[in-house]
């Protein structure tokens, strides 16, 4: 089955995102080795997971306190 | 568990023919965007299925999102009968892909480079082709990621 890759032509939707890209973060990444880039990605993902866990724990505490207050 | 490392090391140590694509490939090309699954475009060939099983079976693969307890057997027969597999493993999420929008292993091999990652030699889709396959997929959720990759390409072209 033949595959066709689209050319990289201007796309207004994609282009609309470009001014919002923080290139300082990208430039820092480009200074790293490939392994360092994935180590950084791993830390980023773990940080997000910790925030999700903390947020969940906070919400559960709030719900528990609200339930106690209503008794 | 070491995210990304254990899966990449397993696949490369067992010499699985494949190309790293998707968000992890984007990160290797400089993108700063969280992703948690390894996307591996594998060569459709029985000898490669055997290597995939040797590499991935020890990581207890299971169909991501499927109810627990299904009789899922990750072996060469399953890979031959299937195509794209989205898996959970003990080392993180792994997408084993036979084809993607824009290509398969054979058609994209010449658009990849060998990169040294975690002390392994790993094939990674090049930046321009990463952008083009993401454009071919046409998923709105990718638009911001494509924009970032294109900004990286512009940045590197300016150097």
C-alpha cells in the first residue's frame, strides 16, 4: 500500500499555536543529550502525576470535611 | 520502573526492528511536552514478532483500557493476527504500531536516524517526518504539538 506524507504547508490552525510556544524551554532541551531529554521528560511526567495525586487527596479531604460538617 | 528507559532498552537489546515515533520521539527532537507512552513502529515480519515477544513479554503486557482478566496472550500469533496494539506494561505504556497515517516501518525507515539513548542505539523518526506523519494523522489534539515541532524545525534551520 503506498503511503503519502503531506507536505509542510502553512496551516492557519497550527500557525495560530506558534506564538504561544515557549521556545526558551525548547532551547534548553536542545542543549541536552537525547538521554537527558528523556530523563527530563520522565521528571515532568512524574511531577504531573504527583500534582494529580495531591489534587485528588485534597478533593477527598474537602469532601470528607464537608460530609462531617453537614452531620 | 524507569519510564521510557526500560521499554527502549528491552526493544533495542532484543534488536527489534522498529522506529521510535510519537511524543517520545518529539521529546528526543527537543519538544517540551508531556507524554507517557512509547510509540514503536515495528517491522511486520515473523522474525521480528519473535523478537518483540522476547522483549515485551517479560514486561507483562496487557491491552490498555481492557477489563482485567481477559485471556490476552502476547505471542507471535497474536502479533501476526493484529496490527496496532496499545499496551500497558510493568515499565509503562507501550504502543506497538504496524502502520500509522503516513507510513509503515519500511516506508519510514529512510526518514529515521540512529540515536544513542540510555546506552542503546535506537531508531528515531526525523523531525520533518515526525511533523508530516502528525499532519497526516489530522488529529486536533496534535495541532499544538505540531506547532512546537515546526518551531523547532524553524529554529534549527536558522542555525
